[in-house]
C-alpha cells in the first residue's frame, strides 16, 4: 500500500482536523501514565480450579488493591478478606449472603457492598484513562456505573441524586447483577495484560475450561508449550500428535474431556482397543483427582493406552525413517525388538519386554499400519476436525500464540534455548540451514504456521516438525535428549528411563549465559528471560531466580502430583510500574472453601526487581506502538487539507 493511500484511509477515521488533534493529545497523555500490571502464568496443565483462582485474585494483587482503597480510612468498618472474596467469587458470595440474611439486612448489605466495590474500582483505575475504565463497564450498566463512580463522594447538591441511583438499584433487584459486574471490572483493572508461558494442556481434567476462560481475557498472549504443540498438531493433521494426545488422556483418566466436552466420538477407538488388547499392569491409568473411574472404565482406558502406544510406535518409526535429518533414529524402538524373544536391544544392552502386546504388528514390517488401523486414524482425525469447540480453542491458541515473545524488554519462552555444554548455542541442520538460537525459534515458528496451510496432509515436513517440537533432541520446547515413553511402559530397568536435560538448565544459573541469550534476541542486558516448563524444587532450596536476576522460572506447578516434588503449588510473576514480584503459591482447596471460610491461597511475594524510576506507558512495547501512531497522526494533521 502506498503512503498516500494509507493516509487517505487514516483520514477517513477522522472527519475533521480537530479530531486528529484530539487523538494526538489523548495518545500523548496516555504515554505519560504508569504502565499497567502484567501477570505471568505458566504450566497450567489442565488444572482449571487452581488457575481460575489465581486469575480471580490476580496472584494477590486484588487484595492489595482492596487494602489500598481503604488505608486512608482507618476507621472504616471493612472486612478486607470478606470484600476480597466477594470480588473473587461474586456469584457464590451473593448466594451465601442471600441464604444467610433477612430481606432488610440483605438490602443493607447490597448497598454497603456496592459502595465498597466502587471505592476499589476507583482505586484500581487511578492509572488509567476514564475512556479505558469505561470500556470495562458492561453496556447495560455503563451509565449507572459511570455516574456512581464519579459521584462516589458527592457534593451536598448531588447527594440526593447519588442516593436515588443506589436506592433504585437495590429496590429494583439490580444489586446482584451490578455487584457481579463491579467484581469483574476490578479483576480486569487490576491486571492489564496476561502472559501464558505455555502448557495449557496435559494431564489435568479441564483444559477446555481454561481455554474458555482465556478467551474472555481482554489482553493476552500465549507462548506455546510442548503439550500445546501436540494438541495444535491434531488440527494441523498429524496422526502422530493425535495418537499421543489420546494415549496421554487415557493414561490420566481424562478421555471424557475429549468425548463429553469436545464431542469427539471415541467409540471406534474403544472397540478397536478392547478387541485386540487385555488389561496389563503397566497401563493402569493414573488418577490424580476427580471422580473415580469404574473398573470397567479403568480396563477400557488400559486397553486404549496399549493400542495407542503401539500405534504411536508404528507412526514414530515411519516419521524417523522419512526424516533422517531429525537424527531421531535412536527412537525407532520397533527396529530394536526381537519379537520371538520379546526382548529389545538398547545401546548394546538387551532387556526383556514386560507387558508387551502387539497383536496387529507384523514383525517383518513392524511400522506397517493395517487397513483397519489406517481407517481408524482417519475416522478419529475427522472426529476432531468436525468438533467446532476444539477448532475454536486451537485457532485461538494459534492466533494469539507464538514460540517466543519479546515484550517490554523481556524474553518469554516456555522451554529453553538449546545449548552445548560450553554454553554455545546448539546447532542443528534442517532443510539445508544451520539453525541455532533465535534462528532455530524463527524456523520452527514458520513451520508451525506452514503446517496449517495443508491440514489434509499428515506427513509433510512442516507437520512432522510439530512432533519434533514435542520431543525432538534439539526442540526448544522439550529440552531433553529423548522422551522415554516406550521404555517406561515396557522395560523394568530404571536406567533406561532417564531423560537427560539440555545443558541450558544447568547453565542458566550463570549470568553470562543469560546475557548472551538476551543479546541473541537484541534485548538489553537489563532485560529478563521469563521461563516455564520445569518445576522448581523449592523444598530442596532451589531458587526460581537465576543468572543473578536475569532469568525467572515461573513453572505454575498447577498439576497436583508435582506439589510433592516442589513443596509448593508453583509460581506466578507480577510486573507493574515499580518492578517485578515473584509469587509463590500454596495449594488451592476449592471455591467453596474460599467463599465460606474466606480462605485465599497463601501467597508469598518476593521482590525480584524494583526500578529506580516508575515505568511509564511510553517505556513499554505498547508505548512504541503508540509513538508510531502519533507520528502518523502528526503527519496527517500537518497535511490534512492536501490528503
């Protein structure tokens, strides 16, 4: 598009020259406001309840806003914990008070709650423009909320006006709806932008609910994790990614997520699995939480795991043979098996296979799919493709996601920057290109988008790259030399289960290594690497702040089985205009406990960095975008009559 055409289109948005000037003045003023609060979360692993609570309380930020709103009124009779719970769970809290209070007492509670919430809204909105605050109000209440907010301490002449609005709201039974909306407004104003640093999906029971929640967030980005990648791979047409998702879902007893909440017809898979397989001890599903499965369901899930593991092994062998450049032939497990002896040879050692059953496998051509298996894969992939909800979630994750993000001078990555032992970037060669550091990330991100250009082709290079991102030896999302799924199922020798981490995870403790990574992405050495993926063993003294403050690991630790390893329920990060705070969370019980007992998650905040001068919007990524807008508007203003 030519510059002239661009400015002609821009002019159409501003009917007069004065309108252009008004917009310039507005944007220049916004640049001088303090930057909004960023909230970083990662590794949600399908644990909706714990994640949703962290979202509702802003990792403790909302309670701080409540305290701040009333600290100038030491005599005010405000139960901070009670008011905070009302903001976190307005519907549940309303139901509790409606059952507990008499009609007149409830009206008084409504009125008092509305006034208290308005004070918190006003306090939470002090660094935003009135226009931005007004946008958070629902349309049907925009006028009323605007009037109440800016007449909160009315002059005598307007006291009756203010009282009339409040009284009518309560008497006309509009108070519950208004209270709910005010609570949501506070949640939105407290956190300006959400970063999800990977792994929404995995073993947890409700990743779909997390996706629904994320789609409601006004300002958000996602950095894909390795688990997210295999879910995206299904929509891109990868049989291998699909079978792996099905196997993992069966392993953790979560196939109902696919069947009931995404509407995927898995009946053909169950029929196939139970026809060829019988339950084996190595495939007993792991149940972390939620309703227990019946014995019949456990047996079915057991058989599904076995069937999908053999299908996965066949498809892996096919992929590694057609992609020798991946250098993953060591993971071609079927070629290493002596089927007559039921043994496998790994690195010169022979191991007996346990619970190994592969009735559809031809020893002379082990990777060959039967006609029945090929048709099964096609039916299953079709079932995913016709799920409107599944596609909506994957498209959202694709549209707002990326492998890495540079934002406000920080680098956000889920996994790692693959390194050699000496700290140099690990180099791999794909499609004739030597890839390392940032070029490795950029290459794989292009392949992700390319894979969606041909979703009906399951074995093209771009689609195969999604599997590499899941478990490849130089994958920036995986970060280990190999994924030992086959060995864990079939070999009773712990030494074969070991997955060696990339040197990155040891070297990121060194500031020089972190600085080198920041420079690779053209970032100042005062920036930070925000990293997820690996749980921090706090109970063993591990520090999530590494490299002399240059790297912050925020694995959310939402998955409950990890709590025994880490000693906590994970970390989140807050970045506001004064600096950064790392928040360590304890386990979340339930919304019911939170409401009835006013129990919040115990969160310990640790100051990571305090800036000497408050960060303004003009110092941020959004500020850079606004500067470009202002430059264009200044040009339009100066040449308005000629354009």
